[in-house]
């Protein structure tokens, strides 16, 4: 596996205060943050594209999806003011692209695709929380837009080990390549 830094972007999903505070499996949120931060640092060193994605809602909460579901969302009601702030461990750079989404996926209703295409990005390395929500939804949309996707398995986690493993074993191999953070870092070339 070779990753060309000129045409590969790192897309980090929802590593923000309100989400990393949750209990995640099979990797802890702290481990996911550390691995994503390590990849982001290396991508920046090689002047590759780094995209930091968070989820946030308007002050009146009018843009939050609220259809009836059998399983209520884990967070409802007013959110703390710092809920959507990216964690400082990511060491956000002025050159990073910040994408704020209002649902699980980072493509719909944002300029993510436009920003990637303007930078000639053809491959995406993805990590973040939660594997089977934000990461999977974004990855499915990336696949539909014909991006080559690399999943950094140990740089993502779900709300349960079973949910994480289902995506890793059944969904992600159908739309991209599942590798480790170490594999990604070893493959990334300037």
C-alpha cells in the first residue's frame, strides 16, 4: 500500500468534547484521539490535507434531525456550550479544513467534497468516533463519490465493540481497505 500525500487526505470524524467524553469500544476515546492526532501530525509534516469534522447545531436547535425512531438519540435537549469543540490534542492547524456537519455524514450539506476535489484529493484515510455512525456514514458517501478509502481501524471506535466489529468486518471491506494506524503511517509518502 502506498499513499501519495499530494492526493490523500486524512478525515477525522467528531473528535469533539461532547463525543470523546463517552465510553467507546473496542478502543478507548483517548486512544482514538491519540492515534488520529499522530496521523494528523504526519499528514501536516508532509503538507497533506487534514480535515477535522465536528457536529454542531444552531442555537435554536432547529437544524437537528428529529424524526421518530425506535432508539432515542444519546443526546437530547440543550447541549453544553463546549460540546462541539474539537479536542485540543488534535492541535488544529490554520491549514486544516474544518467541516461542521448537522447529521451523521460529513458530505451531505457541507463543502467537504468541493474542498477535497479542489485539492486534487482522490484517497481518504478516515478515523474518529463513532465507527458505525459518523465514520460509516461519511465513508459510504465517500465511496459513492469514488474516493479510495482507507480505514484506520484502531483510530476509530463505536459505542459498543459489536457495532464497531460489524462495520469493520462487513461494511468497510466492501468499500475500502481496513488497515492500522501504523500501516497508514508507513504507507504515507511525500
